[in-house]
């Protein structure tokens, strides 16, 4: 292949010698990966999890906003989306819910739900999967709604029928996995993200005391606070190499 042919092929493949041509996220100071994840290419191997349980002691279904963007109330989300929303996820009795009807608790009490909400609004976090485990099969007769809310563009909405993710094993374990990244590749937890989770009986069957254990599996985190130490480490490494190079020249 001639030089001209190589240059032509490189241009067609958008390989122009810039850093962007080989970018996969592995050396991005603003990103944090964990476990087997080292870049966007291996993001599914992340070991980052956050768990919590939501309980509805009443028979009537309640819809919980697990993520609620920058909306201050359940009513504000309903106005924006047209979807019924009864409460916002928080620790203890849920915001907007009638006393003692809806409650939530983090799997690790030291890692509060409120902290998760604040963190993801400031540090966009990729959502790989949502794992749900319920104490009633009625939980699977519902849909989880995922919405990207942007004031400048129409809302992007996905309705995920939980029954679609059931198989025989999952029916026995009362656990399902929603592959969020596959059905909504650009979705992430941030100040534009809304996730609506129904908890309780359906319109036909009333079930008292439904609880759902939720595990959020996350991938890349756009961790602005984590970028500074990485930049400092690079700076000192570069300074050390420069000093050593000068010493060799003396």
C-alpha cells in the first residue's frame, strides 16, 4: 500500500493522529472505573453496586421516583411527565408519601439514599443494570419507566415491562435483571434522570406489604472531585522525570 493510500484510509477511518482517535476512556482523569472495568469497553465488568429496599405497607400501588432529576416534588414530576408519581425516594418515610405507607432503607446504613441522590446529580453515573427482588409476584405485573428530562429537548421515555425479563429461574427466586444499558444506552443517573418504580398490588389484585429490594449496578462515573488527585499525580510524575533527565545531562 502506498503512502497516499494509507493517508486516504486513515482519513476515512477518522484516524488523524489526535488523542480522540483512540479514546476509550481509560486515561480520562474525569472518569472513575472499578473492578474489572478499566474503560468504556469493559464497563460491564464494574463491581460498583448500590442497594436499597422499598416497602409499601398498603394494598394500593404506589409509584416511587428512584431518581428524580432536579424536580423538587412528586407532583412536579407528574406535571412534567404526565405519569403518576406518589413519592420521591429518600431514607425512611418517602418524601410526598402518606405517613408510614412507603418507606425505604439503604442496604448499608452508612451509605444513605440521600447521599446517593446528591452524588449522582453532581457526578453523572452510568447505569448498567437494575436488579429487582420482590416478595410478591404481583411486582412483575408492572412497568418501570425511565426518562431523560431536558428542558431544551422532548423527554426521552422508555417503558420496561418487568414481565419481559422473567424466566423460570427468576420466577422461583423472585428476582429479575433489567439490562438498562442495552435498552437505553445513553441513560445515566444525573440531574436529568427519572426512574419510576411501582411498588404494591396491581389495579386488579391488591397485595399488602409488598417490598422490593433494588440493586443498581453502575459503570463509569464522571467524578470531578476524583480528577484532581489524578492530575496532581501526573504532575509530580512528570516533574520527577524532568528532574532525572536534567541530572543525566549534568
